């Protein structure tokens, strides 16, 4: 008798799961970060804003699926995708060989260079000798971590969970410099009040193996149908002007890159 | 031979053991940082807690109230919040950054963590010791009085030694909580044991490898800590056990396996 009851409960539960599974299939669950302005940030009322967010909405419109945005801290992004917490990542994730071992990428949807930021007049020289022993902050799990560990092994790396924390500690002098995407640094820090005494230094930094061809949309390995649809959607919004409209809201130049 | 073992592991192991082995020195350094932060904050917090516990067990309202407020504040808020307040919060104020304390101490993540951890464990240990002090057997105190011991001598010779001993089992929990609480350090850029796990995840996008290695190392440390405390308890609390309990306990099968 008891067993029968259990079986009925389990059956009902399985049915519920099945229904939930069906309704989710219509929505596209998108993993986003929400702490990386101007690409994504969270307004005080909790809504997500930014370039990545609008690109996500545009892609969903093209795929004729409803976007469900799911916030995720950066260093848990790929594990959460693999754990099926969401179906794609649209969070300025650079296409790299290391990541391709775990996930698949769409074509790039933008490409901007990485740069160092230091205090104005700090005299920091970007070279192996100039950076030796300096404290350089960056966001853990980014292509920039790969770049610094490869190119400047003598630097004292200070790893943060979020880009906002890097800027905060740079502003109050806990680190000598920070290394990140140049647009994120410009919009998220240099153009703000906290960043007014700071500047880019040393020009564009690029290492093909670490940085890759640009930021792509991430899907699970073997999810090639979804990846192809996303690729087609990126091409469409590039061709029909939707991308350019979003681009113009945030940047003065085309960040798609050459 | 070595290469074939590596090839075998790379093909058949569900987790990337080779990668863990290659970065094992980082994990050892991380464990060292974890131990360093835990041990130093336990020592500092422990020393702080002794006078505070004596105050808390007394009945002077002018001294008692501030100590009560301190323990309430640090036991009533999460360790993570306390650490953030000290690391990110204090750094926000220009005048804090102008003080002489900024450069050598408050600007350093390690010191911020140590301050937060020490105050936190001091608060818990104060209350723990207070409980132990006020439950000292009346007979012991009366006997001391009868022998003509003064108030401070009574504290030093009778109440405190007895209270420390009886607090030992509960204190071993506090030590383990502090060890576990020290993972908070990794959120303010310190490369402790968890920090190294997060580094590995950030570098190779392998969550399991980094965190399982850290977890196993925490387990080993906890095993050593609880073993150590059991030996201590056997020695210092011997008088509280029945006479034949310590030596004569039969040891057979699983029942003998105690950590």
C-alpha cells in the first residue's frame, strides 16, 4: 500500500518534470553575467542592461524563442552551461582553444583589444622588466589570466571574481595596474568618476592562443543545431542593421572588428 | 613507464589527475595559506577571548555591556560580511587610506582576512569560555575559598584551568568552523586552498578537479585536527571519565574506528 502511494507520487513528479521540460524547450535560457558594463550590468531595480543583453534579445527574436536571462557569476559560467542551467552563454566570452575543449562557440559577435590600465603618470612600462613584481589585477577565468600567465610570469597576479572588484581595488591603490578588455575598462571605469585619474598604458595587447578571434556565443559540445541557428542569427542582425543599432547605443565605433 | 601511466590516466580517469599533479605545489601553498590564516587567527582570537570571557562571566555592567555588544555583533553577522566590510568597506573612505595603518595593513588582503577572522573567532570563543566559566562546580570554588585563595588566585588556579579543560570538546568545533570559514579569504583575492581550486577552474575551466582536490585536503586537515583534540581530551579530561573508561574500552571491528 505504502509502495503504491510512493509510486503514484513519483509518477506525478515525473509528469511534472516532463511538463516543465516541455515548456522550457520553447524558451531559450541564456546565461549572462550582469557585472561587466557596458556589456552587461544590473540596474538598481534588478533589470539587466547592456550590449550583451540586447544582443541576446536580438538573437532570441531571430530564433523566434523567448529569452530567459539567467544570471551567473563569471567563474561558474561554463560549469553552469554544462550542468544545463542554461542553453547558451551570451556574456562576452572569448573564443579560445582552451575553452573549446569543453564547449562549442558560435562565430564571433564582437572583437575588441585588451589593454592595461594604470594611474596617470605612474610611469609603468609594459614589458617583462617593467612589470616584474608589480601587482596586476584581473578577473579570474578570463583570457586575460591566460595572457598574463603566459607573457608575464613574473607579475604578481591578483585574481578577482568580478571585473567591478578589480576597478574598485585599482581605484584605491591596492594594485598597480589592471588588465582587461579595453571597452570594459573605458566604459566601466575610465569614464566614471572613480577612474578619472587613470589611463590606458602600453597599447593593445594580443596573443592569438589566449585571446582568440573575439567574443562568441557559447553552447554545449555537440549542440551544433543551436550553434548553426545562432550563427545564422548573428549574420542576419549584422545584415539587417539591428546589430548596428544596438552597437550605436553603447559605442562610437563598430566593435564587430575586422 | 612514467609516460604510459600518464597516458593511461589521461584516457581512463574521469577527472584530470595529471593536471592536479602538475599543479599540486600550488595546492600545497594554498593549504599553507589556509593553515597560516586559521592558526594565527585562532591564537589571536583565543588570547583576546580570555579577558573578554572573564568580563562576560562577571557582573560589572559597564564592562559587560560592551563585550556583550562585541560578541553579539560578530556572532550575529556572517563572516563573509565582516570580511567584506573590512576589505572593501574600509578602503572606500579617503581618511582611512590616509592613516598610517593603510599601507602596511589595511590595504593588504591577508591582514584584512586575519583581522576579520581573529575578531570572529574571539567572539565565539568568548561566549564558549564564558559558558564554561560560569558552570564551574560550586564545590571547587568553595573549597578554594576555604583554603583562603583570593579572587584572582581562585580564577588563575581553579576556575580557568577547569573551564579550559571542559571547553575543549566545544572548542574543537570552533577550530574546525574557523578552518572552514577561512575559505572566505579566497573571495578577497587570497590564494588559499579554495582560491587555488578557483584558480584552476578559471585557468582550465575544470570545476571538479580544483574543488575535489581542495575538498580532500580540507578533509585531511580536519582529520588531523580532530585526532589531535581527541588526544588532548584524553589527557586533560581524564578526571571526568569513569575510571576504567579510557583504557578498558573494548576495541573490536568498526566500533574501534573513531576519529
